C-alpha cells in the first residue's frame, strides 16, 4: 500500500484524554461470532456479475499473474502471494493449479480459511464457476460439517483448525499436492500453528507446495520463516513472493491536534465536516463493534434528516456494516449511489481486509479494534477493545486510495499514532493455548517449547496451558499425553474442558444430558430477542429458565424442542432460534458418535440435576468463582472480579454462592458467560489437585505445584 503520510491539521477538539471505550453494557451477538467463529457471513460483491463466468474470471487482477504464479510454484517450495481482498486469490489460484494438473493422480489442492462461513461460501462460488455440484470436484470440510468426497474432491476448502485435525490421521498430509494457507495476514492461532507444522512436513515432503496468501503487504515475516536458503544467494531461495496489488493512490493523513474524548461522537462530527467541506466521494468509518456502529448510524441519520429539511442539495446515505448484519443489508454497502448522494459506510474491522468497497475516498479511523485477549496470569480469556497497530492504521487509510487520491482522518494525535505497536499481536500470543498444546502433543510434538513458532507465545501462557491439561488428566507428570484420556481429549473437536466433561459423563451417569448441553453451548443466540418485543420474548424464555443456571436451562430448551416435534412454529412462538436448534441437533449427533467410539456409557440422570452439575464441574472446575460481599464474583484461582453476563438466566436473580462458567467476556467489566451454580465441596472433591479445602467454609485459591 503506498500512500503519503502527511501530518496536517484537523480542527482542534477538546483537550480531554482519549475516551475509555466500552463503558456500556455488552450485547451478545457479535462477540460470540468472534469467539467461536460460528458467525454471520460476510457479503461478497461481484461487479462483473452480468458477464459470463469465463469473462468474470479474466477480469480479476490475479488473472494477469496466472502464469507467473504457476512458474513460481514450479520453482519454489513456498510462494507468498499478496493481493487486495477481491483480487481473486481464494477463488482463482486453486483453479489455476487444477487446470495445469496439480490435482492429478488423486491428489488434492487444499485451501485453508480461518472462518467456517468463508470456507462454505468460497467453496460454493468455485463449484459454481466450474459448473460442479458442491461436494464433488469442489468441496469443503469444517467442524461438524464435511461436504467433500474422498474420491472425487480435487479442490478442498477447510478451516485451519480442521487441517491440523487431519494431520492426526495423516501426519504428512499425503493426499495434498498443494496447500494454500489463506488470509495468513490474520495470524489466527491455527493458521500460525499450521505454518509451523507445514514447515516441518516440507522437510520430509519436499514436493509439497505451500502458498501463503495475504491481503496485506506485511509478508516479510513469512518469507524469512519459510526461506531455508542460508547461502545468501537469491537464486537458491526456497520461498518466492508475488504481489498482485492493484494500483493505489496517495492518501493524505490528518491527525487531531489533541486527543478526542469520545470517538463515537468524533466520528459523527467528522462525517458531517467532510460532507460540508469536501468534494464528491464516499466515506468509510471504522468502529469497534455492532453497538457503536448502530449508534453512529442513528446519530448520522438524525443529522441527515435535518440536512434534507434544510434543503441541502447533496444527500447522505448512511449504511452499517458488520458481520452479524443480515446478508441483504450487507450488500447495500456495495451499491452505487447517484452523484447527488454521498454514501457513508459505518463498519467494524470487517472493512479493513474482509471486504473491499469501491468509491471510498474518505476514511475515518477511531484507532481501536475489538480483539480476543488472554491474561496468562489469571487464565482468563476475554474480548477487549484495544488500540490498533500501525500496520492496521495504514491498511485502514489505504481503503481511501483505491480509485483516486483520498484522505484519511485519524481520530487521534500523531503522537498517539507513534505510540501504537507496529503490528497486531498474533492470536498465538493472546490466547489460551491449552487446546493447541493438546493437539501438538497428539501430533507427537513432545517438546512444545521448542516448536518452530512463527511468533512464539509467552512462556507463561505455555505453563498455564500445561497446568490446566495436567489438572484435566490429559497430561502426566512428565507432560506426556495420557492414555486413553489425553489421546481422546485431543480427538474431540471441542476445547479440553468440554472434552473432559463429555468423556467423564458416562461415569457420572448423565451422558445423554451432557452431550445435549455441550451441543447447545456451541450455538450462538438460542434465545431470540427482537428489539421491539423484548418483554414478550423474556416472558417466553423464562419458561425454560432454572435456578441452577444456563446449562440446565439450555437442556430444557433442547428437550422441549424435541418434545414439540422440532417444530419451527413452536420455536417462533417461544422466541427460539430454530436454525440454531437444528444445528444443535447435528452437533449433538456427531458428538454422540464420538462418545460411542470412545465407549462412553449411554446413561441418563433421570431428572437428577446434581449429577449433571457435578459432571460439568469435572470439566470446568478451573473456571470457578465465588460470590463476594461486594456484590460481584471473584475467581477462585486469583481473586479477579467477575460479573454475571446480562444474557445469563442467573442475571438479576439471587446470586448463587459458587458458580462455574464456560467463558469470560470483557467489555466494560469481566462478564462470565454460560454460568451454573455449584457446591464448593464438589470442586474439592472433583479437582483435589487444583483446589485445596481451606480451614473455614471457603476454598483455598492456591494451586498445588503441578507439571
Ligand atoms: O481471495 P480474494 O479476496 O483475493 O478474492 P476472491 O475471494 O477470490 O474473489 C474474487 C472475486 O470473485 C470477487 O471480487 C467477486 O467478484 C467474486 N466472488 C463472488 O462473486 N462470490 C463469492 N462467493 C466469492 C467471490
Ligand atoms: Mg480471499
């Protein structure tokens, strides 16, 4: 991305410090997207839709590089391809490879995606371009959903997590001739792990080709990592880079002279100033989440209405853009507007690299993004509004210079810009590593500390993960995978805590209920709350709620759904997510099959809730909290303050003394999600190595030394 960085004025604003983001109550929808990758889909815009498929393919920027890409792949073991979103990397490159025979003799071209929805949608598109039925020549595999044919599929889209699972059965990934790691710039945990593992595999299989596809120019790190050439002679490089970057225009950067106290308000003001003072050109504003986007949209719509009352000639069209938005509404941001209208797209980070909107000339950048964060000292994983990196700031600014020179208004001072980190911290360095360490161990990588990481995680996160896996019984004293518990835990496509709960459920005598609970916990927003029917929805939802908490409530919902013949009408009447429940059904069935494979006895607690709750504790004991006289909760491990999430059935009820929870969300506070009341004695009984009984009623928070 080339754009001039100039520091010019923007009008002085207030002299207050940066507004501290996130002082509002959280909403659930978008956050669970981020957390579980089962989210809404992102719209794809195709400007050439009227042309034949063949013509459409030839119009894409990547087409000009076809031969070059194929040549590079003959020459180098690894090829890094950089190109803007929409240039054709994902849909075209695998087809070029197929066309010249990279999938001959039963070999497969694999393309990884960090997001499940992306895998499904690009697979659909490529199948369509080839006139093939999805699941045959072109297919996809994601967790709980395999739409590929081991014999027929030549191009397979799969999530990065699934690729690592496939390595358990096929450590050298022998069926693949080429693997393309797509969206590598996102640096997701599993893409990074796949990169480390594939470098190892390449040593044993030099013929295996890798393509690392990235939408940002920051590709040097990949090149250094993959280039095995130590001679310094470039003709002996083992890794090549190709840039498909289209033309970009210079972008003038403007900073505020003093920090803005409230970037939501500042965004609205800046849009209005652009509208008054600047020539034609659409505006793209970046905010951190759905709620902020909706707020800015509604404030701007008020302003737009008053402008048109004043008879202003040029109108504003304000459009939101975030991943939870219905598809048809997302598509609106790509529509052209007449010359008398200025389009203003108010978006989350989705507009940084996931989508490309034509006609943007002005960008407004609030300097923040919502990211997953992990505190290795407390073991708490949360979603936090964080300052962006310089690389993100420049990527955002670049969105203004696609069609002609543009302007980027940064709602922060140049001084603050200088303080930003150079690039976003990879997920590997800000996440709970227990699931991935378990998988590395299952792949025979015993010394995880010496694994070839693209960016090594903090040692403290490693230690935390090893301790947790030990406490769950997945690792022994020497850090080796236990048989059968550890091996089975690794095979479960769920986090180790869930896996443990499921694997133990037969012994507790409640596997039928636990498998339902685990399936329901994978689905977002089972309860539907239409904004204009909040009260009616709450009335219906209360019918399912139980004092024990969210897990048993979800069990009730599922059982009622089955009892009412899985009827969509019944779901609608009770404000339940029908599609979500259908999905819970399939997830449950797949988990049940795995449990049968592992010989978990098929049992029911026959209405006894305690059996189920104890089994939940057997998996989630590390996530325990006790009610504190201050009115909030404190973690048992390190006394951190926690609150019950407003979406929990326990919210606003008489607080149970002890709870366990599935996860924590941090917005204005730390919120526990999926919470259930437990007895403190169960914690000591079921996780004695983790908790010690203190003298009085309370539990000791010190762990015994493990690992
Ligand atoms: O991977 P990259 O972002 O470089 O582009 P792509 O996903 O291969 O998409 C290339 C083009 O294909 C897009 O610009 C769209 O015109 C079209 N496309 C589509 O029409 N429908 C899809 N589901 C995906 C892509
Ligand atoms: Mg792509």
